[in-house]
């Protein structure tokens, strides 16, 4: 076996060192990250956000898989990314994982129909509101609860809501209600309602309109005597890291989106939602 001369060995070592430096350039990696705006959402809360298999109606590809995300939140995220001069990246994340993903730096923002509650504000910051909604109940069409006008009409009913949301915390305002365990997501609650496991679930109006549009067996109940909530509970805002560099600019961009435009975006999202959602 031939051995390389000391000169050749030294030359090769120098070349490898240069090549190694080139592949691990931290400045280059940071520049790539700085050009993106990573947004977390569960992509399962139509019409705010959902999952579909193509880019129809402006859906955005989800990072790391073949699916796409669409909905009101996606349209707002697109406007924010454009205003920030960055490429939008959608990161599909379970609801309970959104805040940890934000605080750990895996995402830059949460745009997921999230309310800026006092509890959440202890951990993260929020932008100005980009939507406001009322609480309603989703029930079986033609059932005993479809004609309810007061939350107290649900005495004895089996009611639930999504885990770790204020929707679940208001159920105890109903006297004599059977508060079923909270569920992980809205698709699961729709299945439970369809099967008769529950009599209704608490939701916000856009999701309830979405549910009743997607399934003719469902109906939305709006109350004249409804749940007692705070303004922060029914508002929707962008979740951001404490003292985020994005907060001021995002608020400026949101101010440029009129109420009429927001309504039109929501109406389009309800119309375009996949039937399965």
C-alpha cells in the first residue's frame, strides 16, 4: 500500500478543513431561518384552520408532510408573512403542543383561533385581536336541544368542549349539566355528537357554522341567555413569545385589515372548508 507524502497529506487535511467549515456555516443557517415566518396551528378547527390534500383555495403546504392547511387563520398568516417580508411556513401541531412549541422556538407565532386568556398571558404575549366571536352550542338537528334559547335549557344534558380551552370551563354555568370529559379536538367531538355519546359541545360561532354546514345532522344553538365570558375569552389573537420582535409589526399589519375584509375572509373560509371538517 502506498502512503501519501507529508505534503500531500497536509494538503488533503487543509482541503477537508475548508470543506467542513463550508458545510457548517452558522451564518448561512441563521439567514435561512430569518427568511421564514413559522406559524403553528392544529389544522383541525374549521373554519379557522383545517387540513386538505391540495392547494385549492389558497391552502399552504404543511411543513414536513404532503398535506396542506387552509382556513381563516391561514389567510391571516399569509397577510402577516407578506407584511413581514418573510416566507410563510405552516407547522401542524397538536393544540396542547402549541404554546410549548412557541416558547421553545420551534415556531414564531401561534395563529390557531387562540384566545388571549389571562392564564395564557402568563406564559406568552398576544397581538391585537384579529377576530371576535360568541359562544354557542352544537347539537343534533331535530333533537330535544335544538330549540334551546338559554344555556339552562341544557340541564341534564351531556355536554363537553375541547381540552384546555375556556369553552370547557364555562360548562359548569349550566345548572344540573352532565359535564363529560374534555376532548382533544373538534373532529372527535363531532364524532361523539353523531354517535350520541354527548348531547352537545360548546364552540365558537364560526366553528359551529362550519360543523352544521359540513354535516346536515348538526345544528347550531345561539342563546339569548348565554354564557358569561370575558372579552379576552371570546377574542382571537396571534400568540407570540414574550417580548417578541414581531409584536409591534404584526399589530401594524392587523390594523390594515378592515372589519369588512375580515368578515369576507371568514365567509370564504366557511364556504371553502372541506366537507370532512
